């Protein structure tokens, strides 16, 4: 049983209950355990908290020793966005690769296996899947995190992912409502705006969320975006019209509403996280995600106190805060009830360090997602090549600490393979000079979004027509090179599948 510390009043407990903070370190700090005892009901894990699956299992056990029904959340989309495998790259291809295969049974199987691994580590809430439709090919933050640009495809795979993940006892958190796909700005940096008409939103953006709700998604995450057709004043995270009017009343959603990270510039630079958190709860959100960048006790106390003060000042109805806290606790109860039949079984079958099963289904999916095109200058790669990684700046959701590419996998298949990373206007010339007489494998990520990258490919292909091109982002440009491989994502297994194709395995 969870025991709340004496002396903590109901209002303060509710204010703590709606927060989903992060922390630093690979074990729980004393302040976090103390706040769990006072009413905090959720914790968010990030790459900085993770060393090994066994360590994560020990960490979550430490949290549950203080509060047995704590929600332990993570941003584990698989593919490019991984926290559980942040230092090695994911064993699972991401949404775009699954959408390229377009086999909903496979998507459900991948999500279930990912959920099994999370449950074995004691994680019970996953801030995934992304239900955004990649309708803007220049989108800097969604891209391969989306199942694709086709509405019906995204809808059916979103539903399959929710079903697969939750069948493993891990709550899905479908994001980013009401849809972040048609933006050209990353909300980590500024406030995106979608100017689509209401009819377009109804027939495009909202369709995958309807499918997720029908599939029983336990949580929905809001987007920090301005959608004037729905609310000309407030971004979705702070909009009562969008969260209560549209999501609750029109779409009939009754689960947990979680905000995207409140420290993101779209909110923190315009409203501030304290004011933004009060407005989000008032609008209909139930849980405040904070901790990607802010991960200390003072942040938690500031937000707790801001919510309490807003209630006492009459700016936030006490009933709304109590309802939000109750929804958090209800999800915690659901996850606790599934733990004995999902995570325990997963641990007894394979243990938290097991990877073979997940690697199998992930690699099968990554292989099936490949699109391979042979050009006029095709010749098999039989000797160690030079891998030129044309490297863009990673968006914050993906992070720059997760390795990507094909070099590591090719090195195992073709010993002696060398590699270098290049960026900017001289990338092509610099890669040629570094490659010497070696065959060139050029690895790109969203080449259509970076003019310098396209220019580098021009330089390489003009000098070396036998260059192999591997596109690990959204493939928009026509296939180029002696061999062109589109992986539809940069997960480790996508790199392995591409390396197999290059080496002729």
C-alpha cells in the first residue's frame, strides 16, 4: 500500500500528483523518494537515467518501494527516438519504417515486444506512439517519427501500435494532439502554427487520434502548437476549446491527458512553465510533463506551489485539479493491476537484460522496410569501403548522443571499413579526400531538407559514380547512386539491415 506522509494536505497532494518530473542519475535521489511519499504519482525517465535494463529495473523497484503504484514514464518510440537504448541505438525500427512495410500485424508485434521490454524494466507509461501525419515534408521534428503522409495508413498503424503496447501492460500515450505533422518549426525552439481549415483538420489530423481512442489508448499527449481554426489565441496545450471541447466532449476521450514537455520554448518562452502549467490544467490537461531539461527538486516545488496558489486565488478551480489528480491515480491503478500479469511474466520468461526476441522482430521489420534501388553503375561492395556520414544537426527529441548510420555494422561484415562525419558546403570534397581509393558509402538523413547535403551528393557522385547512397530519413528525393537504400529511419537495426544489403548478405 502507498502511504502518504502525514501533514500533506489534499490540495498539495493533488498538485504533486499531476506532475511528471524527471531527475538526474541512475538511482532515485532522496528528494524524489520523499516527494513520492507526499503525493507525487509519476516520474519520467530520460537517457541520463539509463545504463542497462537491469539497472532500470532496480531503479523502478526503488521507486515502487516508496510508492507501489507510481507511474514510470519514458519517451521510447523506438527508431530514432530511444531512451532505453540511447547509447547503442534502438533494436526496433521507428514508425516510418513500420508504415513503409504497412503490415499492421507487424506493427502490433513490434509494439508488444517493445512494451514487454519496458514492462520487464518496470516502466508502465510510454510517451508513444506519434500519431502525427507527416503532411509537411520539411517538418524538422516529426519526419520518420510519423508512420507516413497517408491519413488512413497512419490511423491503422497508430491503433495497432496502441493495441500492441498495451497488451504488454504498458499504457500508450498517443501524441501530439491535435497533430504536429503540418509544421515547419520545432516546438522545442518556438511556437509552430498550423493554418489548415477545420475541414482539413477533421479529415486529416484528427483521424489517427480517433483511431487511437477507439483502440483504447490510456493517455494522449498535447502539442505546443497554435491551430487558429480550433483556437486562435491559445496553443493546444493551454486551450480549453481543444482539450476539453474537442478531445473530451467531441471525440469522447476519457483517459489521461498529458502535456508535452513544459520546458520547451513554445511554452516556457511565451508563458513560463509555472503559468503554463496552471493554464494547461485549467484547460483540461491532467498531467504536466517536465524534466527533459529541468530535473531538480526546486522545479517540482515551484510547479506544485504555482498550482496551489492558483487554486487559492480562484484562477484554477479546485475541482479541476482534483479531477486531474484522480485521472493520474486511475491510470496508476490500471498499470499496477496489469503488472503482475505482464511485467512479472516478461521478467520470468526472459529477464530485463534479454534482447534476442526483440532484436529478431525488430530486425525482421527493418529488413522488410528497406527500399533498394540499383543504378547503372551498380557493382557489389566486396571490400572495405569508406563510409561518409553527411550529418545534420539532430533535433532535440532524437538527441545527438544516440549513434546512427551503417559504419559500425559494415565494419563487422567488411573489416577495415573506415568512416568520417561531414557537414557544410565542403562536405563532398572533404569526404572524397578522406576516402582516398576506397569505395564510398554516403549516408544521409533527410537529404531533401538540407541543400548542402544534396550538393555533397552531387560532388561525390560526379567523382565516384559507384558511390552507394543510404537515406536514413524520409526518402523524398529520387534514388541516386550505384546502389540506393532507403531505410525509413536511423535505428540501429535499420543500419544493420542496410549494411546487410550493401555487403550482399
